[in-house]
DNA sequence: TTAAGTGCAAATTATTTGCAGTAAG
DNA sequence: CTTACTGCAAATAATTTGCACTTAA
C-alpha cells in the first residue's frame, strides 16, 4: 500500500464514476454509479445502446430497470457526459467520447466503433445557411464485408 | 402543339414517374405512380418521411394507405431509387438523390436538405478495417439557430 | 391467369411517461 | 425532511407483418 493510508480503498472504477457524475452535478445514486462504472469504469471509451448497457449492468450483478437505463442515458446526454449517435433509425447509440469524431459502422452486424479522428481531414465544409451555425458534423463511415 | 401528334398527351410528371419506376423494374401501379409523381414528378430532388409523403399523396387527391407508403418506400430503397437517411432515430428520411452527398439538418425543426456537395472536400478518410470496404460516408451537418 | 401489389388491423420495437414509493443531501 | 430519483406498467410512435383481396402483365 502506498499513500493515503487512512482513506478506505475505493476501486478505481468507482472513483472514475464518481468524478464523472460530479462533473455534471448528478447525484451518485446506486443505479447511476452502476451505469457510470459500466460506461467509464475502465477509462476506455465505449459505445452502448440502452439494451447493451442494461445487459452489462445485469452481468455485473447490478440491478437497474430498463426504464431507468433509458432515463439515465438521457440524463447523461443532457448533462453532456455522453453523445447520442444515430446510425440506423432502429436504435440509439451512446458514446462516452463526446468530442466530434467519425465512426465506423458495420451495416450487417450493427457494430459501431470510433474511427481514427486524425485520419479524417475535412478540407472544406459547406457554409451554414443564414441564421444558423454548425452544431456538429456527424461523419459515419458505413462498412460492408468484403 | 409540336411533335408526336398521334401520341396522347401524357403529363410530364407521369412520364418521369414511369421512367423512374421502369429503371428499377417496378410495376407502375396506381399507388406507386402516385408516390413516384409526388417524389420525382417535377424533376427536383426531395427529402421525405413516410408521413410527409403520405400527406403529400392525400393532398394530391390520391388514395394510398400508410402501410403501402412504408412498403413502397422500402421497395424504392431496395431498388436503389431512394436513399434512406437517418438523422435522429425517431424517423427515417428518404432522399431522391441517391448519390453520396452531405446534408444540413436543423436540430430544432427536423428539416433536412442537401448541402452543396462541391463545398465539401474530404482530403483524407480513415482506412476501412481489414476485411471491410467503405459502402458510403454519411456526412450530416447539424445546425442550430443562431 | 397468376404472381405481384395493396390495405387493413394487429403485432413489434424502441423509447417515454405517470405515478407511487425510495433514497440522497 | 424534502426533492430528486427509481421502478413498474401502461402509453406512444414509427414501422412491419399476416392475410385476404385486387390488379397489372
């Protein structure tokens, strides 16, 4: 054991979740902690759907209702903790990486992953119409099996 | 009157619809003609949803069921006559312009229009992962009111 | 004639909501 | 304590489907 010996050990996954929720002034309730840990517990970026996050929470032995997963994902989005990505109309994906970046999407399996942002160079972008400004630019690279 | 005097007058909208359907070997049924005319009758590109196309058909005095609009839109897509565009998960848009091109999307009103393709220059694109190839690149420029 | 196309109503899927109970600050 | 959060079940919205009827070729 190293520093802060009086401090009870807190799993790093929980620490990350707490900090992440605090960033958006969201109460660290049991359910939110469970979802937040599944989302950012390991510090990796992740793409989830409501169903996949629900399944992940159950697998970790956490009990959360599907409705709460939906409500919580919405809350996380509004708080700016997640970005919603729409690829196929049937379901929404949520990305822990909220920076504007491109995605690879497998049309057959529905898999969605980040595409390397540094390998995308947009040299010129159409000008936003009068009275509007660009909120974000979604780039989805649709893949098919070769 | 000019040429082809023996040929009964066919409205140009109908002509365009017939040709358009024929391109995909789709039978020009009454309902398909009605929808095709609403879509490409004036030669302009158009972005519709199932509901908006249904409403447009009714306005033109054509009788089509909503289910048939859905089925027909899907048939048109499979035939390559339309491109489906997904912007917000709640509904699908269909574009008569099937070439890969960027779109402007108003986040507040749900309006979707073409963005000038010549004003978009993608200098570099991430390489498709092993075993895949790029099917298309969706670029949606999300706008907010300024 | 006959397979393809259509219309309806019921089914499905993803998501939201009303409201009574629970828990965090 | 008090207000935000949660869970359930029912509601909603977009879309699909089963099946009997119709129509273009």
